[in-house]
C-alpha cells in the first residue's frame, strides 16, 4: 500500500472542483487517508516547493500557492503515486490527456488545479509537511 500527497490548489478551490477532484481519485479505487483545508503563507509555499527554488517560475508559483485556501490530502492505494499523477494529467494542461483533471479544469501552466507527489522521495517529504501520523487513517 502506497501513500501520496495531493493538493487542490487555490485555483481549484476557486473553480469549485474540490469534490470533483476527490471523486476522481475515489472512483479509481484510491482512498483518502487524511484531508484538511488551509491557507499557506508565502513562506509555507516556498518551503513546500523548495525543490524548485532555482526555477524561473518559483516566485510566481509560491505567490499563487499562497493566494487563497487549498485542500491537502493523503491518498492511499496500490501504486497511488503513479495513479494520482495519471488522473491529474501533464503539468501543462495543453499536453494533458483528455479526461484528466488538468485537461478538464486547468487554465494555465501554473494554475493547473492539482498537485501530486512525483516519487516516493517527494511523498516522504510532502506527507509529513502537512500531516502527523495521528491525522492519517
Ligand atoms: N509550473 C509553472 N511553470 C512551469 C512549470 C511548472 O508555473 O513551467 C508550476 C505548475 O503549477 C506546476 C508546479 O509549478 O504544477 C510544479 O512544477 P512541476 O514541474 O513539479 O509540475 P507537477 O509535478 O505539478 O506536474
Ligand atoms: Mg512536481
């Protein structure tokens, strides 16, 4: 059983698709092991995305991620990391496969509705960033 961290980003919350995102994960047989809504500070967003610190989009991305509330969740299931990435679609919605969350709801390469850990290593950093073991079920 594998766990991954997903986020409905501020644009996803504004677009009213929190339930739609969760439904797509659940319909693919994945379980929600933990869930919370919160508003990241700029510093929180910078720490969460520290792997992208040197990238040209880092400043804009961390501004966007702290502009409004997000929903963070831990998703559990066989191959959960890859499954969530598949349900999300490619980073750039223009490249995202039809029927993926990003193809259906993203409006911009940055404002792409959803985050999902890209590897076991990322998940191991991102899950405890938001959740203690007592908050995972
Ligand atoms: N992003 C961006 N411009 C880019 C690449 C990424 O604004 O050229 C944003 C986008 O919101 C993306 C996030 O930065 O989801 C993290 O980028 P990453 O390459 O990790 O993509 P992801 O893992 O989210 O598909
Ligand atoms: Mg990533």
